[in-house]
C-alpha cells in the first residue's frame, strides 16, 4: 500500500502534497510485487489526465525489478491536444510581464525546496540512484530555476540613436512552443534545465520525460501548477519513438532540447533541423581524469572514485577513463582498488548506500558485455563487479565498481561510452602524452587534472580541447550562472544549456528602427525618391 500511496502522490493532482520522508519511501523495496499498479497520467491543460493509450511501458524498480507503474505511449490525439494547449497558452503567456513570470518562478523554487525529499524519493524508486544522490539531482535543477529568476537582467536589449531623430532598438522575443526530450539518468535536473529558462523567456513547453522514470517531471508539473503557472504553459506527454517523431515533425514546435545517447541525439538533431527547428542536443561522453605524480594522492583517488562510481556511473559527466602519468602513479592503482572495494552497493533507500543499481536488466547486460570485451581485447579486469547481488536485493540490476587496467584506444571498453560503474585505466609517460590522448577522443564533455603544479594546470587548460575542465575538480559542471559547455562530439547545436546560452536558445532577436522627425509639423508636400542617407 505504501507503493500505491507514493505513486498516487506522484501522478494525481493534489491540493497540497504532503512531504514524503525517506523512511516512508524506503518501504517500497520491502513490498511484494504489485501486479496491477496505478498507471502514469498525462499532464494537459494543468490537469492530470488518464491516457487512452493501447501501448504501455512497464516501469520497474531497478533495485527489485518489481513493477512500479505503466507509462503510456501517448496517442496521436493526446499529442495533438498537448500542442493545441501550448499554442493557445502562448498567445497570452508571451504577453505576460517578465515580473509576473518571475513571481511564479520564485514560488516554484520555494515549492521544490519544500518537496525536495518527495522528488528525491520518486527518483530513487524509479531510477535507482541513492537517496543522497537523488537529492543532488534535484538540487542541480533547483539551482537552474533559482538562476532563471534573474533573467530580467538578461532581457534588457539595446538601444542606439543611429541618425537624427532615428533610433534602433533590439530585444529578445520567445520562440513559441518548445519541447524538452529528457533522459532517464537525471529525472529532475534535466527537466529543470529546460523548463525555467523556457517559460521565463515567454515560451510554452511540451515535455517528454523518459518513459523509464517520469515521476519527478510529473511532480514538478504539479508544483508549477501550485505556483500559479497558467493552463497550457506546461504539458507533459509520454512515450517512445512515436512521441519523439511527433515532436520532430509538428510544425508548431519551434525548438527542441535533448539530452541522451549519440544515436538518438544525432537522429533528433538531423530530423529536427530538416524541419526548420532549433535543436540543442547533449550526446555521449568519455571523460578523462589525468593524475600527475605530484597530485595529492588521497584527494585525487577519492575524487576519481566518487566521479567514476557515483550514480552507478550513469552520468554524462562521469569519469570513465583514468589517465595515470608516469610510473609512480601506476603504483597507486592497488590503493584505488581498495578504496573502490569499500563502496556499499545496495538499494538506494538504504542509509549507507554509495551506489545503487543501473536502470534496467538490458543496461546491465550491455555493461557486462563491454567489461568482457576489455578482457577479450587483452586488458586486465583488476576489480570485477559483475555478478554482484546485495543480500536484500537479489533481483536488482546491480554491478559493483569495476576497474580495468592495460586499456588502450581502439578497445571497445575505451572507445564506447559504458555508462556504468566501470573505470578504465590508461598509462602514459608525460603530460603532453595525456593531453594528446584526451584530444584524440571524439568527445568533449569534460576532463579533469589532478596536480599541485600551477604551470602544469595552466598548460593543461590551454591545450585541452574538452569544453569543461576541472583542476583538482573531478566533475567540472559549471553552476547555472555559466552554461553547460560540452563540445566536440558531445554536443550538437550552437547554443548550450542554461545560463546565457540557454536564454539565447529560447529566444530570438528582433530589431525595430523608428523615425520620429522633430519637424513633422512642417513636412514637405513632395515625396523624395532618392536613396535615404539617414544622416
């Protein structure tokens, strides 16, 4: 019954949601499977609506593989209704003053803080990450919402008197209906990367959360309604490829934000652009951490362990390649292994959990296959997390921390984004060799160096090609007063997420040139046909 109560609170409209505590939510793992769980609803016109879908996606708790809910493949009529709602709302929402929008965003921020644990519990139940990590998921999205409240200072425009009695002003206008296609690994953060900047700049939003864990997005929708967001400004639809294709082809949708895999991102970018849409797509990554011999060993090893195995490695900014420079740092690998061994792998609601399960049995099988490929290619699996089963969760999708040494470019375990708790280790002789290794990789999301040398750090940051660089910082994702700045094969589109780039993505420039002559009262009766000089 506790599971039913949690799902009901995640999916049904409530007057005022109660705080969901960790102790209550943790009971979900202990309950027997429910063969008839409640179905996930749509969010249309500020109301939660039952779907008329004929196809449904079964959503399982990754720690137990018990069925949690069924998520609909939205029908064509439901998808069209969502866009009808958003298009109608845009006519009035775009005219709403930025101060009015700001007050709604202030309230939404307050409500997210109030229901922080409730959102985190939804994420742990559906996605599997630890409760502490799920709270961090919410926090990084909340910070984007808080920063979006200050968009007023970014929408001021420009004005110049270009000639006598003539002035040109420029300002930013919303695009219209925009869409967000969100991934499974950050069920709260990515929706909050998109929703606040989009609505603060006057757009209306069609959101498709991952069919694997839509609960957090639905809670955010409920809180946005409570904050005063008008009908139709946010609509949530569900589904797989048919929903994505609808978003790509629907002419009233002007822009698309996407975070996910290479294959899906390239498809979305290509088809969306062909249909004249603005697209920002954050794709895969292969983030390297370089350890220099002069690094603070304890700090560096702990940082790499956290960045490699946190969230079971299911982060686009996870460190998946450790580059040891010189022979001395190679000698640190046994200590790295021992530090990884002590991490507690269990259900995300357990208070001592360090990492939870991966999202699905299919993902687990894929990750284990990539681990095996490393051995087949001649690398050494020095810490093997395959086959791990926590005593309380024998049916979950668990892989314990895995470390592979002797890896080289060209091996699948190096070239492919594993997206699991797997760290591959490459040894190079010099800093120059480390820089060359990183720069040769097709991805450019993030990179880190651990060193106590200012000159080595300066050389690294100048010469490295990744978009987000950490110096003694393992996951250098900037806070939202900046923008997410992945580059190379990790991003498609000219404008990145949140910050100034995000605000520009959701707006377009308009310039207005006005002429109000001072001597209008004494205009000549004869028109001039010469080219105006505007002097």
